[in-house]
């Protein structure tokens, strides 16, 4: 039993102590990539995979469409989780550039994202969730980093509400964000925030 406890403790130390320190040391000598705005902004489809209620989804869609990005090059696809049992017709949003589709029959977020990605028409897909809100320039910055840097996927930063600043969750999230930034400088980030990331479309 003692051996198992020691091994478990060692793995935790390696994961949350040694590895972040190694990445911080390696990344400290790397300059951050400098992105350059593209001459022509590509088309973007913002993807929302959800099982939330229609009013929340519509509010999220309106927030996305209010982004500081050329309106004629931005569309939104909302995919409704099939496991939730909701009728996608209840989510119709009377706004141009918005498409609502049912998620794949298996249900779950992955299956719902797959259905949304197939329906997307943009050159770049920006993935997000229902409850978060974007800074007005978030989509533009994601596109700049994706096209101007050496990355195939880019992620934004999720900020937690002020009331959680001193919680254990906030301390963990601060460590996670710093680790991701260091990994990105090494061009080897292995995770992104599901609430804000972008990648080229494969359609």
C-alpha cells in the first residue's frame, strides 16, 4: 500500500510540478510568434454544440454575430445534442448566417460537434460553448494567430468570474493557462479550452 501511495505521489509531482517547470525553462528562451493580419479575411463559421435552452443559445449566437469581424464573412452553426431529445426547430434563430442542425444520433458533445462541422461553410472553424461570452476582438485575434503563426490550432483564454479568483479552481486554472502558454511557445500544446479555439475547416 505504501508503494502505491509513493508511486501515485510521484506521478502527481511529475505532472503538476516537474513537467510545468521543464516547459517553463524551455519556453523562456523562445520568443512569442508575431502574427500579421491577413490581406483578406477568410470566412469563419462559429460552432456551438449545445443542449442548453433556446433563449440561452440565441443569446450566445447574438454575442458571436456582434464580433469585430467582417459580417459578410462570419456565420454560425448551432448543433443540438441528440441525446438531449430537444427538437432543433425550437432553436431557430431569425438572424442571417445562422444554421441549426441536429447532432449525430449517438449523442454527446463529440457527435454534436461532428454534425456542426459538416454543416459549416467557413474556411476557419471557431468552437465555443453556450455560457461563455467573447471579447469583441476574439475571433479576429484567433484568425490572425492561426494564419500568421506556425500553429494548426489556436486557443483563446477562458477567464473565470471575479468571485472565484481566490478559489482552488482559479489557482488550478492559472497554472493550466501558464502551462498551455509555455507549450504553445514550444509549438507542442496538447490541449485547448473548449470554450474558445479555432482550426482550419476540412470541408
